[in-house]
């Protein structure tokens, strides 16, 4: 059989590598998460204006930041896969999407929880929350498109095109929503404290780091299962000991 | 002019790029003329959705006047989603799309022709009927003119962004709903600037920035979407 | 002119064929054979550039078809399982459009004579939906007569055709070959062209 082994070799090699790498990201993620939560909830002082309610930012802010970054990274991987026809990049894009959607959802959820004590409403049409909602829609569109295409190659390429169009659109959408928001004098959720306490900064930074590590670990795990699924007919998959047992 | 000699010995001339563009538009319009119901259903849908709003929120004129631009735009968005399914699927099912991909000229140009035809059949009728619907909502004359202007600028963008979605979901199960899921979020800027302009004229502010931004979006879409749609078609036809 | 080297195609996970090499010169006729599912249609679609091969390349006049793109398409015509004709339009309108898509603007007379040659006299102005399957196929085949393509790629061209039309097709292919054209086709029916040896390509 004249299979182009170069193309197949990447996922094959990566499967094992990813398996070894996962604990190195998962364990620090868990540790940092606990440390960050501890600092955020017990060490960081109560805010003068928002009292205890502000502590939600230790989850809300990292989730928001990551949901946006992940979309760009996803689009980047998808574009690499589309241009250079590298299957692993496309798999990475597919693997990142659910995590990005999850973070967008967490960001919305915690935003709502924060909004209730601040504004007396679960949902305010704040520019950033609205953009986050649209971002969630974009993730869901990507996931829906990929899952409704059976041929993995077409799914990769169609998803990539959508992700690229989406990432070109994200700044336009963000700008237009902001514009809309200022025209309507909508609510804005902001951290009102003039300067952040050092402990707050530390907690925020540690939580952000924990989230990054979590994203890497969980994406690697998902890539491994995508590799297994797509290569289920190949010899090397059937020779894996976790498959044989 | 280059000549093509062919099997029957007859002489035919080579079709230019704009010839192809015109041919595609003429063809789609001709087909639409032979099944007029398709165009009418989109239009009736649009009118119905807009007319449902006063029934849903009550007939207070003040509120309706305020809601009008948003209602018309959202209905236009939904109506254009409805007609997207038809953009490529008939050609896909009967094999014409394969022949289009094999055309010895720019596929982007051909796609642009299809987009223009789609807009003439689904966007333009909405623009023309919108003032009548605006009257239902007691919109002032000045606002009606602005509404027509922004719809003229905005509905082609909906067709262009929609074309990408329609091409990506070609032949997929549940393609109709899926295409809305993909395309609607991308259309939000059009909605915002489109309604913003009408609201601006209602509150006595300038409409220029809204219209300028819509114009910029239209140009941007005009440059990129035919090419992206062409790529999407190639991906979907594989 | 058309060279295929070491071509491999896959449909999803499933590899259809690999290591396929052949070349086709002016005046040659090639039949692609194989059981159902052996990849005949996929091979033809790959030759059209619809599908990307997973390995190997296809050259036309020495250049990869993906680099040539539009100038390759100007020299080939593809007839697939689907007729690519519209039920709502009549035969003449359909022919005008399909010729236009292949880059040629045909005049009325050329179009009419092509349709008449295909045995569609007095059917030119009928909407295609009232025609029989065989007649629709004839409308689709009339596209071959108005283009100036060198390479004909025909996927099951004889489907739904009666004996007379099969004979006509053989005649048309013969004329095309004698003018230095080339034809690659699949069929489950016997197709003999007088004075031309049919090369066989077997996919397994």
C-alpha cells in the first residue's frame, strides 16, 4: 500500500507524546487552581464598593480572556490545517472548540452572577457580555458545522474556512457592539476599584495560568481521542495496548 | 475575439468574464421567473413576521415607532436566511454546480453573479416592500427613506455572508437550520448599523457614520466573500 | 498530454486505489473498468480537480492541473452521472447555459444544429421536464458538440440511451478522436469505436 507515511506520521507520533504531556499540565493546573482560589477567596481583601461579590472576577476574567484567545488559536490552527494540509493542526482546532465554548459559557454565567448584585439584573446588555454571547454563538456554529459533516477532511476544511471568516468578523462584531452600546448608554460592568490589591492581582494571575494549563491538558486529551477515532482502521491504533485490552 | 471551432463545425465565440457574470444572473432570474412561488414565499414571510410584532407587543404607536427599524431588520435577516437554502442547493442536486466549478473562468466571478441574482430575488423585494411595512409602524417619511437606503446597502451584505454559509452547508442534513446558526452571528454588525441609522434620523442625529460603516462593510464583503464562497464550494464538492 | 502518475485516492477513511499511472495522448480512447465501488467515478472526479488525490499528481501538457486550473478547464469537458440540466428550462436554453459555463457563447444556429444532431428535432423548445430520461441525457450530451474541449471525461455517458443514441455516441467519439481529441470514460455497456482501439484501465 502506497500510503504517504509522512502525513500519517504526525498524529501517530503525537498520540504518544500527548499522552506523556497531559499529566505535566493537568497536575499544575489543579494545584494552581486551588492556590488561586485560596488567595482569591481568603487572602484578597474585601472590596470597598462591591464587597464580596467582586470575587467572581477570579473566574469570570480568566474565562473571558481565554474564550477569546482560544477562538484565535483555533482559527490559527484551522488555517494552518487548511493551507498546509496538516491533519494534526485541524484536529487541534476541532479539539479546542468545545473548551472555548465552555469558557465563553462560564464567562456569561459568572457575568450574570456578577450582574445581579451590581445591577439588580441577571443580564445586562453590556458590550462585553453581548460580545461574549456572540462569541459563544460562533463557537456553537463551528461545532455544529463540523459535527454535521461526516467526511473528516471536509469537516476540517469547512470548519477552518468558517473559523477564519469568524475571526475576521470578531473585531468587527466587537466594535459594532461597543458602538451600539455607547449609543444606547447601556450598562457597563467594570471593576471599580481604583487600584487592585496585590493579593487580587496574584489570585487573578494564578487563576489565569491555571486555566491556560487546563486548556492545554484537556485539548491534548481530546486530540488523542480524535486521533483514535480517525485512525481506528489503521494498524498502529489496533496495536495500542489500551485498544487491545 | 477568439473563436472556438467545434464538432458541428459551427462557429461560436468565447465568453468573456463579464459575459459569464451576466449569463449566470440571467439564468438565475429566468429560473426564478419559471418558479415564481419561491420569490413570493420569502416576501410573504417577511411581511408576516413584521406584521406579527404589533400583535405580540401591543398596538401603542409610540412603542411601535421605536421598534420599527429593529423589527424590519430582524425580519429581513430571517427572510434572507430562509432563501439561502436555494442559493446553491438546486444546482448542487442536478449537477450544474459541478459544471460551474469546471468553468474556465474565475469561479469567484460566477459566485458573485449568483449572489447578485440572489439579492435581486430575495433582498431587493424586501427593500421595495419595507416602506409599506414602515407605514404600519407609523414611521415618519424621513425615516422611511433612510430605511430604504440602509436596506439597499445592507441586504446585499446579508446575501454575501449568507452565500458562504450556504456553500459550507451544501448537501448536509439539516442544512437550512445550520446555515442560520452559522450566518446570523456574522450578520450582527449589519443589523446594528442598519437600525442605528434609522434611530439616528429619528432622534435628529446624523446618519452619516452608520451609512459610511455599512458602505465599508459592503465593500469589504464584495471583495472577500465571493472568493471565500468559491473556496467553500470547492471544499463542499470534494 | 494527460499524464497520471502514482495516483492514490481515498473516500473518507477508505482507500480506493493507489499507485495508478497512465498517460493519454491525442486520438486515444480509454475505458476505466472496475466493479462498483472500485473508484471509477472518484478517478474521473479527481481528473476534473474536484477531489484532491492523497498522493500522486495529474499533469496536462506537462503541468499539474491544480496549477493550470482555468486553462485546463478550458480544454476539458466533464459529463457526470447528473445531467446538469434544469427542468424548468427548454433544451435550447439549457444548452446555451451549459455552453456558457464551459466558456463558449453559442449562436442560435449552432445550438439548434447540435440538438438536432442529438436527435432532438422538434424538442428544442419543450421544457426539459416533459422529456424522457433518454432525451434528457441527449440534451446533456449535446454539450459535447458545442464546446471545443480536447479532453472528454464521460462518466457513464450511455445511461438511459437507446440503441440509436449509443450508435450516435460512438460516431461522435470517433469524430472527436479523429480530430486529435481524447476521451476517457466509464461504462457498463459495450462501446466500440470503429478503427480505434479502446485502451482499458482496470481498477481493483
